[in-house]
């Protein structure tokens, strides 16, 4: 038995519930039939949100990570689940977005399918619940192979959401997404096999406390990280994301952009900071920062050039993901501070959460606009803010976070990252953060200017849209702004459970 074995902690069973509850709901839908799908899903969403909040409360109350050893078989023979402070934040963020998207979808599908529970509606609920379970498994998983399984489940739940309407262009986009995801999975699995052959274990906690200077480990991690970058759609591996997310239905686009791409980013963070040898981690951090900066600049310019609203938001997603990768060299910190004790670590985590809330709000608002007017061509939406004031407000508030304007959560995140870039001596990253904010302002104000315009012929909705659809987007946008109340200093929740891990990273 490994001397670094996990032990089940009080409250650890909540981690199991977070993973299996959505799976039980999927089985219940199959057993009860399509007409019960929405009711079962909504009940599960409420229960899942309560579980996520309970995990966060338990983490804060105990001040230590939660752990659960499945079947009492400790690694490397068994499987362990573990949640630290960052995992808890991710679980709550995911639950909030999934619940809000579920409320939006319930109303939207009611406009078309009525109470009958159409095929698209039933498929959506099944895939949403499966996707939620896979995300939770990624955030609490400790075994590299089981994380691979969770990533595959995530892919095979997300791909059908892309082509839910069955149109030829969305099927093409879904197949491109699937191709990138499968190549990424192959690289990840190859790296996992190399690590198992070298150490005989795939447990992250065990690997973080072993001697990690072998070249084979660096090669394995390089394969895994490249595979995860393809799934995260970081520039230049982003080609699948804009057409996939822009063509999907609004609720699907919201969860794809806000949540699905965060899972591989989360795993890259753990591999670089917890497992990688120090020298390899330093090199990887620099390379990831360069790719992140290129993603911010290139994809922000591409967003400015888009004629369709959803396509613009999709390119913005790739640009905003770039901020998550410039964290690595900035979180190196000083010799006295571990990465998770720096302001860059807090800034990156806040960027991750605020982007998820803001981007989900934007896609839901864009879905309302497309539902009301029958299209999302920006040039033909002049004055839409008068017809859909709540959607325009939701888009504007979410845009504050993307631009980094106070008092939004994006402001706090980008302020912390900018401060870290200046302190740590990375002027090119500081310039990139500022340029990214200005470019984001360009494409956000382009839409706001269109919303407030007074055209010669006022744009008129082709059909009325329930206010509940607009309120869902507005609620997420307000949440993204309220994150700005987080103090400008390292956040204690994000450091829970990190002291038990050896720092693999950057000196």
C-alpha cells in the first residue's frame, strides 16, 4: 500500500452523490419515458445544486480537502475522489450554470414542443445530465485513467448537443469537434500509459509526492497536455470551437462554452502544478502563456470581424480562455510562496468562474434574440434593445466582465493578473491583458451600440418571447458582476487542500 494513500473524510460521500445523481436521473428518464424527462431533470438540478453547495460548505467548515475511497480499496488498487477548494468552486459554478440553463431550456422547449416532450427536448435533458456527471467526475477525480473516462463521457455528451437540430452544418461542426476530441483523447491516453509503465500508479496525490525527474514523465505529460489543449480549444487548436458552439441551440452553446472547455483547463492546471517536474513545469508554463497571449489577441480580432452574434461570442470564448493559460508563469511566485498562495492563482480562478457565468449569459441572451427575430445577424438587429431590454442588459453586464470593467468579477480577475504580471516582470503579458480588454470592449460595444440604435425602420420581433427566458440570462450576468465583491487578495477558499500536495512547479 502506498504511504501516500487517501482516507475517507467526513462529508466525503457528497462527492459520490455529485457524480452519480445525474446518472441516476438519466436512468430514471429511460425508465419513465420522455414525458417525464423535464420533471426528473429539474428535480435533479435542484438536488445537485444543493449537493454542490453542501460540498463547498463542508470544505469551508473543515478547512481541509474532502476525500472518499471507493469501496474502501485505496489507490493504487482502488479509486479515490478528492475535492479541494478549487474543486469546490468549480462544482458550485457548474451547478449554478447547469440549473440556470435548465430553467431556460424548460421554457424554450415549451414554446415548441408543448407538454409532449419532443425528441430534441428529451435528448437535451439526457445529454445535459450526462455532461454534468462527467464534469463533476473531472473535478473530483484523482486517477488519471478514470479522468480519461470522464473526459470521454464529457465528449460524447457534448457532441450530440452541438447537432441537436439535425442541420447539415451543425452535424459537420459536431464531427469536426469529435475528431479534435478523439485525437486529444488518444494523446492523453498515450501519456497515461507511459506514466503507469514508469510508476505503476495513476493516482494524482501519489504522483505529486514521488520523485519526478525522469524524462519519460515529462514526455508523457507533454502528450497529455497537448491532447487536453485540443479539447480546451486553445489557439491554434481552436478551429472546431467557433462553428460548433455558434451552431448549437442556445442552452447547449451556453454549457459548451461556459463549462465543457473548463474541464481540460482544470486538468492541465493539476498536471503542471501538481505532477510535472520543476524544470518541465517552468518550460510548459512559458509555452502555455505564449499560446494564451496569442489566443487573446488573435481571437479577439476574429470576434470583431464576425457578422453573426453567436459566432462573435464563440470567438470571444477562445480569446477569454487564453487568460487562464497566462496564469502559469505568473503563479510561479517567489521562493516564499507556493503557486496557490499568489494573487495570480486567485485571479486565474476568478477569471475561470466569471467567464463561465458571463459567457453562459451571453449565449442565452443571443438565444433569446434569435428566438425573437429569427436570426442573429448583428447588422440587422438595430434597436433590438427596445424590444428585448432585459436581454440587452444581460449582454451588457456580461460584457463588463469580459472587458474587465468594475465592479465585475472579470475586473477583479484581470486586475489581479495584471498586477502579478507587473510584479513578476512580464511586461508583455501585462500589455496583452490590457490589449485584450480593449479588443473585448470593441466587440461588446459593437453589440450594445446596435441595441441602442434608432434605425429608420424599427426592428420588430417575429414572435413574443417570455420574460423568463430573458431573466435566466440576466441572472447569470448579474452573478458575474457580483463576483467583483471578492477582495483583491489571495482567496482563502482556493488554498484549501493545497498544502497537502507537494509543489511540483515553478520555483
